[in-house]
């Protein structure tokens, strides 16, 4: 189960925190394989606290704990091994092959 309290969005080229879809916190059930892969990922890349404006670039600053996808905080690729392990994509897709 994943508890979703907020999301990060891009507004006018700036990252901001905002409520999740439909403005409601929720618990999202995860298949065991996905939960396991996410747990392994979180062990390698521990969540971090970040501060961003709320709702709009000039909104009040709030701090939240966010999962990250790599040591540098980038999302370009590190999720692919997790998706392969979870059976969401094939290994060939993770390497960029068709």
C-alpha cells in the first residue's frame, strides 16, 4: 500500500507541491511484486525532504518527504530496472530496444 499525500507538478516552468488527483489523499494498493521493487528502490535511494511552493510558484513554501529516482534526483532511467523487475516493461524496453 502506498499513501499519497501530495504530488510534485510543473507550473509555469517551476516545480510546486499540489494535492493529489481530485484533491484527495489516498492509499493505493500495490501488487506484492511492485511493493517489493519499490521497497528495494527506497533502500537504495532513500526519500528526502524537499521544500517547494504550494500550488503556484509564488505560493507559500512547504516541506515534504519525496521519493527520488537516483542519487542525483533525476528520473531518467533508474526506474526502468524497477519496472522490469515488477513485470511492467520488458528488459529490452528498458534498454531502449523495441
